[in-house]
C-alpha cells in the first residue's frame, strides 16, 4: 500500500521522481547492482584518451563505465532523446563524478536527421512510463498514451572528433537504422560495436539483417558468453541479446 502511494506521489510530481530515480540508479551503478555482461569488454577495448559513443544512454550505466575507461583525457559522447531521461542521466553522471567526461546530447540516432515521435511504453496499474524502452514510433502503428516528440541524427553528420574505439547501441529495435547512419564512422574508425538485437521486427527487420549489413562493412559477429567471445551462432536464439561486432575475423578468449 505504501509503495503504491509512493509511486502515485512520484508520478504526480516529476521533479521528485527524477531526483529519486537519479539517486537510485547512481547507487546501483556504483555498487555494481546494475550490470551487463558485455561491460567486461570495456576495459579490454578502451584506454585513456580514447573516444566512445553511447547511443541510447538511458540512465548512464554504459556511459559511466565508458567514462572511467577513457579518463582523464578521453571522452564519451552519449545520445538520449527523451528529455526527462536526459535530466536523470545528467544527474546520475554528476553523482558518479564522471559528468565532465561525458557529453550528453538530447537526441536519438538513426539513418536521417529528422523530427520523430517516440513511444514510451507504460507499465503497471499506475501506467508508469518505462523510459528505458522508449523507441521511435513505427510507421502505421498507433502511439502509446505517452508519445514524445524528439530529434534523431545521423552519426556520420555529428562532429565526433578523436578516434572512436567503441560504439554501443541500444535503441529498442532501431539499431539497423542507427548503423546505416554511421557507415562513414564505421569505415574510418573501425570501432568495436556492441549492439542490442532482437527487437528489429517492429521496423520490419531481423537480427540477420543487422549481421548481414555489418558484414558488408567487414565486421564479424560475436556473443560474449561466460567471459569468452564466441562467433555468433546464427541458427541459435536471436531475441533480446547483445551482439559484439569486430573488424577482426577471429577473437581470442
């Protein structure tokens, strides 16, 4: 009962929700309570002075670890299109002491520079917004009750600067479009790419389409399992997993 009342209060007063969310997310990141297996690759890929890009930065889990790896002279370029999430993200990075290393940009990434509508799913009886699942509203699909206007950009048109060593993309099914808008960057910098897959169906694509596109650029797909990068088994399950794309044709343990 008290938990329900608390959620109602937070929903009714957005600034309180945002401050509370920032505190909780920063605490969980700092204590290692919020992790993803592929984060182990960050320290193996990045070093001081490198540049990393975090597309779909959400509440800052990846931005934080990327920033720690490239400090003191490197930088992280983060993209997040939902304004309320941007405010929480910026607060989280400030609390974790890496705000000076991360450039937060309030826009999404796709294969065009445009204004679009984002769908933010609602969950539970209180219909609380799940900002981490926000995505570009697919053509012809009815919008969820919470629709947010925002901007998307092409990475190839963004002033990056520096050598990009790692590109992480998690945009809830729009990864192929984001990669198509980064052909020049991928060709010139050859970064390792960590990319969520499995939700492309909402835009008429598949995980196989992502793999095939990256193959045209000389990238090979891997999965990170129990501390080892293994070649991606295209016949295996393809839903909701992170793929690691490398310009190297073989990756040792």
